[in-house]
């Protein structure tokens, strides 16, 4: 864990070879060696001098005999001798001095960090708290040095570890007294080195990691240090969960804000130049503020704050900020409903109490925010309005609007005007039960045209729009409203096809008196009715699936959340997103497979609806042709029992494939017509009628066949769809196995 410090032990020179002393000198060999060392300055350094140097080295100061080599920010240090005398220090003594010198080297590193923090205004609050705690620790270290110096003053000049008094200071005693400080200084040195690379919550997390060490001394030391160092973090946390304001000038908290999205000035006033509400409220919606104004920086999250715990803290502050500035609910703060948390002091040593406070604050803030959304701003009423109008749930309103606006939408898009569409919409509201809705709801409903290109008609660009403002747009964001428009455009197109088929069926039923007078067209109308029945069944089942099995069943998600109200605003947004995504995916037949297959299926569905409209135009032309043929018949009956009538223009008999003017019993219409002979002009008219009915027959037949092929493709594709509801739609569409897989 802690880095080992390396040192170089200076080598002692070999003792000189002394010449044999004359016997007459009277000195022993040891006395002669000592005299020679005195003459050459090589005598051992006295113990008191070594003690003085050691005390200086403990303070990071170079001594008279030893000095440090290198700077304080280096991980290794060297203790080198300053003169020849220091080279005569015994090796055991020198090793002990070097061991004690490690403490001095660590002290230099720690003291340099404290000095750097005191001279800088850019260090974060947590780094400053670490510096302050370390400095307080150094004050205790200074007291120890003072005691050593006082003890040194009472130490005689000649003292060693084997011959000392109780008041004497020795290297052994210094080593024992400073052992605990050597461990503390190692820890502080490691922490200040780590503070050079991280700051804020990351620094708290780094320090907290040492509490998991197996050494009880390290755990106790770090826990005591964290109690003080984490105070700025807990102060920011307390402000965040009680007022929803973020005061973090050095970006040390794990929650950060985007100043570009500040639609209101911070109440602390430290953000100079923050944009005002009037300038930016129109451009910044509540959804954008909620989703992007605040974010979590995981690298600044302390390790004792888990991810789920951090999400709660993040949600509390966002909720309170949203209540204050978007919901304008100052009463909540005036009544101090969150006082139970506000009156508590959050500390590192009381994490269980912190968790309890967070749970209480989360529950209070979330419930208040949801109460504002559902009660004050009536979110459920707006969601129901979107369901009734943009999802075509209000049948009478949709029918009246379709009937009244249909002729206008058949014209080119560039000939339509928005005020005319709006007037038609208002008329549909007045003519249906929609008139009894709240005016706050109705004023948000509007009709408009999408961007169009040359050649498009009103049906292609018409859409209904529901306008929302703050704070509802936190749920009904522009992205969400675009999905509502997408749903409306699809259901509106489906409703248009269904309405056209209903009108076509009325043509078939109500026009009986007309086309039965032209028996030659009975088969054409029979084939048209068969194809139209198939189309009506397909479209009706598709509509029932969209409204009953998709929209109504999905609505249960919203109702359950509105009843339980569990979670925060994010849970509400998530529930609404799930509700909307479910509708879009099931209506658009998205199955989570490859996007290419989904797009192909949806493209086939659009082609199918277009074919229905083409078929309807062909049937309308058949109806017009039938009326024309009926009006050209003489209403004088030739055989009332067989519904055979005289034709006004006998020349048109050639256009009737089944000779409808033949009389039972073998007679013909020509014998009853006397001697009248068809003229060349009449023959030409008959040929034109033949060409007209042939073209209509071809269009009706080709449209019916194309629809059947597309329906067959769609049904078979839905049978293998991963969504069970969509597969059941395939069962309903082909319940009698009318649509079969094409054989290879």
C-alpha cells in the first residue's frame, strides 16, 4: 500500500595500516590509532552530534553531517554525508539514522502539500479540508519534535544505547517514540500524493478505500480523517436534498449542472451571468430542464454512496428544484415540510442515519411533485384528451370531423388555409360531445398542415395538434408529441379508408334500384361487393385491434401508476414512455426484429390502404357508369317478371355481353323495335361504352386482386410475428384460413 523509500548507505573507508610504534612511546595500538585519526580528522562523530542531526532530519532539515538529496515530490530519497567525519559513523547507527530520515522525508512531502494549498485559491473545498486536517496533525508532530529537542538539551555529550540515563535521548528512543508517527506520516504522504490527481468526491472515495484495510490502526486513522475531510461533501449534499439548490463552485459533488440550461438564477447567486427566466423560458422546455440540466458524474461519487442510493439523492434535488422553479410551489418550502431532514446534521460516521434521511426526503419530494402534476396541473385530463382526440377515441367527434373536413382535404395542399381547417375543427367540437370538455383542454387542440411538397393533397399533410406548456412538457416533450402525431396520422389514414369503404358499401346497397335495371352489370357488382366485404373485414379488424387491444390495454399502465403513484417523476415519465412505446410498436407492427423486415411490413400495409382507396375510386366510377346505363334504358317494361326493359338507344345492345334484350321464348328486341336500323353515330357511342366498362372492370379486378395479394402477405407475415397480440391479429384477419401461404 505505502511506497517503500530507498536510501543509500555511505561506505566506511578501510582503516589505515599503521607503522609499528616504537616501544619507547609508551602508547598502545588503540591509542596510536586514535591519535592518528585525530591528526587526520577521521575520528568518529560524537553521539550528541548525531542526535542533533537526527532531530533536524526529522523536520526535513539538512544536518551538519547528513543531508537529503532530491526534491520533496520524489518518491525516493537519498541521505548523503556532508563531510569526512560522517563517513566514520558506525553502520548500525547509520542504518538507524536512515530509518528515522524516512519520517523527515515524508514530513517534507506533507508540509509541501499544506503550503501549496495555503498559497492557492483554486483548490477544492474537500482538498482544503484535507490540508487543514493534515496541518492539525503536523501541529501534534511539532509538539513531539519540541519534546525531543527538550530531551536533547538534557542529554550529556557522551551517551549511547548501552550507557544512558533515564533523561537521556538516544537514537533507539527516538525510533520508538516516532514509530507511530512514521506510520501516520506514511498515510498522510500517500493521501496527499493521491490528492494531486483527484479532487472532490473522487478524493473522498480514495480515502474511504483505506477503511477496508485489515490494519486496525490504518482504519481508525482514516476514519477519523474522513470525518473532517468529508464535511464539505455532506454540506453540499444537505443543501441539495433540502432545498434543491446546488452550491458546488469547484465541481466536487457527484451531481453537476449545465449552466446553459439555467432558466432561472440560482438562489445562492454565485453563478454570475446566469440567464434569466424571461429570456430563456420560451426556448427551454421543462422536459429538457429535467432531463439535461442536472447529471450524475459517477467518477465523483464516493464509494460509500451506492448507485441506487446516488439515484435517490439525485432525484430528491431535481424534484425539489422542479417543484420550486417549474411548478411554482413555494408553499411547500414555506411550510417546511421537509424539516425532519433539514434539521439533521449529516456526517460520515452516521451512514445509517444518512440512508434514513435520504429515504424520507425522497418520499416527501416525490409525492409532492406527483401531487402537483396530477392535481394542480391535471396531467390525467390531458392524457385522456390526447387519447380521445389524437388517438381518435372520441367516435362522434371523429365522424363529424371526417365528414366535414373530407371534401377540403381532397384538394391540393397548397390550396388549403389553416384558419379554414381550424373553423372546421371548432364546428366538429360544437357538433359532438367534445363541447362538454373543459375549455382548458379544447383551447389546446388545433388543426394544422405539415410541410408539403408539390402534388400532395390535404389528406397527406393534415394533422391535429395538442399544445402543452410547462410543467406538462416534462412528460409531453416534443419528442413524445411527435409520436402522438405519428399515431394520429396512421389512425387518421385508417379511419379515412374505413369511411370510404362505408360510403362504398352504401353505394352498393342504396344503389340497388339503379344497377339492377342493368342486369349486364350484375356480375360486376357482385365481384365488387365480394372484394369490398374482404376489405371492410380487414380494415374493421385492424381498427378494433388498434383501439381495443392496443390503446385501451396500454392505457392500464397509466391508470395503475396514477393510482399507486410509486416512485418519482422519472418513474412517471418512464411509465408514460412505456405506454406510448407499446402503442407505437403494436400499431406500427414493430416486432424487435430487423428494421428492414419491419419497414417492409409497414410499407406493405401502406400499399394495402392505398389499394383500398384506388378500389373505391374504381367502384365510384362503376356506380357512375351504372347510373348512366340506367338512365339510357326505356322504362317501358318488355317483361316485368324478368325485369327486361326497352333500351332507348337500340344501338347500345352490342355493349351488353349477355343480350339482355332477348325476350323469353326466342324473340329478340330487334323484332319489337320495328324497322329501326342503328346509325353509324350510335355504333360509335356503343363502342365507347364498351371501352369504358372494360376499363372500369379491369381497375376493379386488378385492385381487388392486388389487395388480396397484399393482405395475404401481411397476414402470413403477422403469423410469425414475435408479438403475441400481433399474431392474434393475424388469427382474426384470417380466422377461416382464407389467407394461405403461397406455395413455392
